[in-house]
C-alpha cells in the first residue's frame, strides 16, 4: 500500500498547474475544472457561479440514558442549489460505525456491535420507500429519487432508532451511567459539491467529517433530572429548568466572572429540572455544519461570558460541564474563556462566531459546533492545550466548512498552531511542543508523505504528521515571514472569502497570496507539496575583527527559520533569528553576520518550533 500511496502523491504533483503571479502550484485536473466551471477563482475567491446546497433539519429525539436508546424523527427540507438535476440522494448514517460487520479503522468491543441504525419509515416527497429494501452500505445510504431539479427542494421524513454505544467511545457514546455525549445521531444528507458531486466516502471512525451549512430545530426529550447541553441556543429554559437555574444561566450570559449554574450541592436536591417524568429541551441553530447534544443527571455547570465583538457588543458564553470528581475541570471554564478571548482579539483576531462554547467532560478529544467532548487529564498543561485546541476548531473546520475527510491539514493544522500560540497566553511559563519531535524523527522516512496527500490515503504516523505538526509549522513560518499584521490581513482574506462555504486547498493558498500581496507559492510548494525533510547545520563559524559570520547549511530541503543562540565567554547569550525567506531563492547556505565585542565560545542552531532531523551538526564550540 505504501508504494501505491507514494505513486498517488507523485501523480498529484505532476498534474497541470495554475498560477498566482509568476510561480505556479500543481493543481489536479478535477480541482482545476472548478475554474473552468466558474465555481471557484484563481484569485482565491468563490467564482461567479459558486454554489452549495443546504437544508433545514427538524429533529425530534427521545433519549433514554438507562437503555441508551435513541429514537426519533427527522424532517429535512433539502435545497438543490447546484446546476444539476439530482437523480439520487446520498445519506450518512454515522451510527452504523457500530453495526455488525461494518468496516472500521479500529476494533470495538463486541458488546457495542449491534444492528446499527434502524429505519422504520422513510419518504421523499410523496414517495414512501420500503424500509426493508433500503440500499444501505455501512454508513452510506443511497436513494434513487424523482429528479430534483436545480433550485428545487426535496421534503424528506425519516423515523429511526439505534442503541448508543456503551464503550468503544469514538467521538460519541455513553461516558458513564447518567452521562452521555450523543453525536452523529440522525440520518443526514451527504454533501453534494462542485468538486466530487456526492461525498461517497464511508465513515470508518478515522477521517473526520464534511457537512453542509444547515439550520437545525431540535427537540430532545430525556428523563427528569437530566440536563441537556447542545449545539445552538436553548429556547425554553423556563420550561425545563427551575427558576433559580434559569436566572443563573441568564446572569452568566451577561457577566464576565464565573457563574456556578449547577453546583454539587444542587445535585443532591434533585430539583434542577422541571418536575415532569420527562422534559423536552428545545434548541435552534442557524447556518452550522452539525448538531450534537450531551446530557447528564450528575454534572456541575460553570459558565462565564465575554464580549467577542466590540463593534456590536455581542457576547459568547463559555461553559464547563463536568463530573465534580474530576478536579482538573475546575479551571476549564477559565481556560475556555481565555481561549475565546484570544481567538477574538489576538489570533486569528476574528470575533468568535457563535453564541456559546460548551466543554463537556467526556471520553474523547473531539470538537463539534459549539460543543467539545474532552476527557479528564492529570496535568494542568495538558488540560490547557486540549481545551484551546478543541475550541480553536470553531474556526476550522466549522466556520470555514472544510472537507476534513479529504483535507485534514486544513483544520487540524490550524488547531495545532492555535494551541501553540494560545497556551502561553493562558499559562506564560508553558511552552507547547506538540508534534515537533515526532516530525523531526519521522521526517523523510517512508511514512512521511507530502502534506497535500489526501487524508483518505493515510493512516497512523503519516496521517498524524500531515494533519497536525507539519501544516501547523507551515502556517507558523508564514506568520513569521509576513509579520503579524500582514499575516492577519492574509488570513482574514481567506476567512472573508470562505466562511460559511466549502474551501478547497487552492482557495486557501490563493486567498493567502492575494491577502498578503505576495506570491508565496515557493513556500507552499516546498512545504506542502514536495517530499523532503527539515535539517539545518552549522557549516562554519568565522571571525574577522569584531565581526562573526556563521554559515548555516540546508542539509534537507524543507525551508526552516534560522535561530542561533550565541554564548559568550562570560556566559551571557544573544539570540539571532532569520525567517524562512532566507531560503526563497533555493540557496543551500545562509550567512548570518553579527558584531560581538566579547569572545564567542559556543553557537547553537535551532529552537522549539524548528524540527531538525539531525541535531548533531547544530553546535559549534570554540577550541
């Protein structure tokens, strides 16, 4: 399989090219075709004929935590904005990951394997389908329909049920008795786009998701004493919560400080929810890519809020919802608040786009629109990095509508640089080195493929390197190259062009080039498309009078910042930095000159965010 993947990567970079300015990037023919169709433009903007489909989802779900049964109906109004008449509709049935015989990237407990999603009724318009004969294959279902013409809508009604997994927690499932995170819990229409048509890739628990921007109206019914948190805004707090908890919730939405909405002492009284056998929680969310919910009868709830948009004074509420036994969660509301603040005002310096962000004490490390499912951790630093990493995903993939299934680097790489930059803002003494050394060690091995290799063609180490540290470093180096102000302008150009839409890789590259006013293709090519590895070396140190000259040699082909730490005879130090621009011309050496009144006794090459495959040639000492 490895040689086949390498062949695919080679074919990928051999396809014809399109340009920004002088230098070009290789564009596969199927992506190049979007320019000819007018759906995308070579300046990075959506084309004059860009389109995307959408839907309104009306969800009514009964969830019994005791039996873990999810039973509901979903009414979908699906809008075909494409220029094509659709002869079929593809659906995603994600709970079928746990179906007997399903293809899975990793094993599950035998007790979690079952019948998968059972569909009791299904109709499209006036046509009712025989549910015993539905063409279901794993997590995909394909229905042949009467042609759905451009600009027309299909009205779909489905009644269904399944048993939520108890163990084998893959982004969803029971956390412990009385606490559940329920994601991917309803049949949904797959994405039909201008690149691939229908998204036919079957979910196997590894690659993540690709969904259209839709509107959701959800009613979730659970037993008394169970509180529900979900994507979107709670519409009927007064009907499902006792008055004092409604007041605390409203207070939290207006105050900067931490509000204890549900405390441990409140749980003992069993008077938090309305005194009905069951309560139905009503949430709405507009223009989001997914909807999830979580519920518990024994979790505490802390919340705070802050102004994320100074122009409109709009506020975002940040929640920490957790088992009070997990003391590591006691600071999560504060960590989440600082993350949302940093995202709004520092990086990417864009007002946090949603009304709330809820971090739920779960068994995973996974993001969803307005929700996070995070496991407990022992180290405070790990809690910080996990919190800010998952919240940062709000921008990528959700606000930007990225196809994570194919392009993991377009979202995980951003969450990685977000984690690197925001964690020190929360804890100044902490240096987050996530993924740097694993890349340095594995670089140029046979599993180290170009970043732009499709995520569907990668597993294990290759998938990790190309989704997380390698693209994160690429973004970081461009930030260093351009400087904060120009980088922010370039990144905002990309965000403005593609928020609420579905960007492909070249929409990103071209938007950044346009926003920066520079042709950065030399760097995109070498860091994202080419093979190679990171390795710099000190080739020579020369002295003439009070001037020192350090010759740095590129042993590898990946452009890296040059960071020197100079130690003088009196043990004082000086740091010298050059950004990746010093390698733009393809040169193999760089001369770093600096004056020194004192004798230099040692020069060390490298820094935290510069992976180096061979560090043995990074030190020069005076002898």
